[in-house]
């Protein structure tokens, strides 16, 4: 009888800890209570699968993390997506992207050589960051940093040249040149 009470006390103690853990990760206390209940039922049913009793708490928290993930997966929208969510690109947005791509070439050429090489390998030739690092004899983090700096420099130069309109996914919808490209100009931007 004492062993049963001790086991119940153990489960109750963990129940409270798990509730505090789960309530911080879900939207409300009632949902947290449901998730914890499911965790305790799963853990109790699978208690014989625990090989090392010293790892009980880790095992229990792994079940809990999985239950929280399952909770959010179950809440995914299952209805039909709105028709305008992934609207096909219009001819105008495709043309704007093509013209703007033509504008980027002189901007890329104006970058300092070390950044120009990195961005050309990564973005134009389509090499992975690892391949770019190998080609430039850099560490992976060095190559990533160089590509990111080159992208930022290009973005700044482009925004000096043009007003760019993006959609929700970050794709170019439209642009308008405002003549700030400086030396070399941007033939593709209407200058």
C-alpha cells in the first residue's frame, strides 16, 4: 500500500512540474491540463520501456515535448487555402523582376572584389555556402559572413537606385528608379 501511495505522489509531483512547463508553451491552462493528462497516460502506459530509471525525468520531459508538438500539429488548418494566397505571378511582376535583375549586374560589378566573388559564386552560380567557402579558401562561417555582407551592400545600393515593392513572400512586385545609382548607372532601371 505504501509503495502505491509513493508512486502516486511521484506522479502528482511531476504533474505539477509538467503543467508549469506546458502552460508556458500553449495558449491556455485548460489546454495545458489536457496535454499534461495525455503525457501522464502515455508515460504510464510506456513505463516498462524505460531502461534506465535514473533518466526518468528526461524521458518524461521528452514525452511532454512531443505531446506539445503533437498538440500544435493537430491544430494545423485543414480547410482549403484561400484562392488568392498563392496567386500566380503577373506578367508585370515577372517583367519587373527581369528588369531589376538587369540592374543588379552593374551593382554587383561595383562591389569590392572579395564580396563580388562571394556573391557571384553563391547567388549567380548557385554554389552552396560550403562550396563557396572551398572555392575562396575560407571557413564556412567566413564565407557565410562574406555572402551576407555582399547581399546587404547590394540591397543598400539597390535601394539607393530604386524604390522596390515586395509581396508578402519577399518577391519583387514592382519597382521605380529614382536615379541614385551613381557611377555606372543602371540601364535596366530606366536610366
